[in-house]
C-alpha cells in the first residue's frame, strides 16, 4: 500500500482529505501537534497520526522515507484578529513547516517524489472585480504577503526531482467550521445582509471539491505548478448572501456598514474584518483544463448541499 504524508492534516480539510485518500487505497500518515484530533485507527485502519511540532526535525522525518507523496497543509489559521503577534505566528508557522519538511527530505534516502503545497487565493490581494488567474503577480496587503512568502519559500527549495504543486484555495465552505457556519448563523437571525458594499468577490469552494483537488494533485502526474482551487462561479458577497437567505427562507436584509462589520468580526467572532470585506475573483481555468470536474460548481446548490444533514 503506497503511503501519503499529510503535514498539518488534523484540521477539517486534512481530516476530510485523509478519509478520501484512505478510501482510494492509500496509507495515510498525519503529522500533527494534536493526535487526538485525528480519527481513531479502528475507524480508518490505514490512517496513523504522528507527532511533530511543525518547526524542527524529529522521529516524524522517518515517515518521509519511501512515501509516495507529501501534502502540506500546515499553518496557523488566519481566522483570528490580525494583531502583530498573531500575524507573526500566521507567517512563521507556514515558513517553519516548509523548512522542517525540507530538512526531512534531506534526511530521507527515498523522499516523496510529489509535494503538494497548500496556498490561498489571498495571494492576489484585495483584487476588486478583475479576474485573477495564476500568472498574475501577488497583490498588496498582509495576507497576500503571507501567500507570496509561503510560495517563495517552497519554490526556493532544492528539490530537482520532485513534482511540485501549489493549490491556491479560496474560502472553503464546510458545514461545521470556516466562514459558512458564521454566515449561516447571522442569516438565520435575520442579519443576512451584504457586508459593506457587498461588491467584494468570494472565490468559494465546497469542501468536497477542495478535497478532490488535493487528491487529483497527488494522483495526476501531469499536474505541476500553481492552481486556483475555487468554484467556476465566483460571486460577490451580496450575491452569496442572497443565495443563503433564499436557502434558509429569510427575507431581504439591508447591508451592514463596513465599520459594523469590522466591529462584529473582531468583538463577536474574534476574527479580522478584512476576511469578509476583501476578496478575489479567482478563476479555476487551469484546474478545469486538466479535466477536473467540480461536484458543486454553482453557489446555490452548494449552499443547499451544506444545509442537508450528512448521512448517518
């Protein structure tokens, strides 16, 4: 059984990806700071959790030897107030993980020939309504700088025989975590209006499609370089909230002024208002050109799918 390593794979996306890869017949090893967040072995016999700190070498590095692929999802969540301390941790956690994994590669006699690296459409900055395709240079702002330095650190590694893929994720929609539950909760309370102008684009992707894109990057030898991972139908914040109101049967609601959005984001959700007020109109044309098929290409049906309870 071929082995794939998931670094930082105990988050919601990593857990979903681990299950998908196990279902495809892979042995999956999750490198994590918290082994309790990984499903138990009796649930997924082909899944193992191994401790690492995301910064230095250790016994975990032996897992790279002979593995068929590495997927790096490691990095502190951006879903927080972007204070100076938090901002430093967001950046350092990503750069340190790349450096640590590179040291593991140097120690392995037979390192993974494939490295799939997570990125984000935040790379393009607050891009207004222009279409963001992969050749565009990085935009301005803190999150764009994080994405740029993250990708530059990965590109600078001396790995001549390794197929490298960067997947720039848009906001991932999931039933239980990420931006969707917060937006759903407000909408159910009749507070589902647009945020600020509502003209900022949301290059969303359903969690199932994000998982499928990572699995494709692992399995398809022709995939190389950077890919936007977002649904073909990017929508504005106002359009997304309109679809969400329709899905839960709520009437029109006036937009929340920008200062209100920032206040509620920081003091109620303990996050940064720019995550809602800024956006990108990213397109997945390069991913579609590989033959990738989105299971949830349109926002309305995707929202309704997330509102449907999963099977027992």
